[in-house]
C-alpha cells in the first residue's frame, strides 16, 4: 500500500493527516492474516500527530525503528542538505521524517519475511540539472525471505 497524505502546517491539514493514517492502519490490520502488508509513502506525519492517534497499532512496526533507527536515516525531508526548496535562514532549515514505511507480518508460520535494513536514497545531485530528484529522500527497506 502507498499513500501521499495531506501536507501543510495548519490544523485542518494536521487533522486530515491523522484521519488518513488511522484509515491506512485500519486497512493494514484488516488485511487477511496470511498476507504480509507493507505500507509507506510521503505521510507528512509529525511525531505529535502519531502520538495523538495512539501511536502505531500493535502488530505493525515502523521499519526505520525496527531496523535500528540509523541516524543517517532520521530525516527524509532535510532542508539542511537538500537545496530543492529555498529557505532564506541558513541556520534554521527544517528537517523531518515525513516519509515512513510500515510493516505487518503474516501470521502464517511458513512465510519468513524479516526486516533487516533501512536506508534513504536520492542523496546525490543530478549533474545535468544541479538538483536532487526530489525534496524528499526515498526510503528503501531490505528483508530476509
């Protein structure tokens, strides 16, 4: 599953994001138990919003956390490095973990799907245009099967 959730800082956007994430978590939980469920995208989620909806439901894990919370992957929208968006204050450029990957295991014992590593991609400037491919880093997870 993938989704792009509401962006913006106003209360309306925040409420929309929380409702969108609750719906996605419900879909993950409601999926047949013999299925593996991966869900991710540009969720624009703030930590406060995740806490307000009761955090991640039992049985679902955040793959960045599950694989050890590598410091270099903390921010997926990092304007201290990424120059695609203009921020005039050089000393206070925003950074956030807006992009997330969630995982729900299959309850079927013969399906082994173990998360082992998480990384961000797209950290290189494209030489021909002198820009990054996005203002967000891509997220990638690896599994033992």
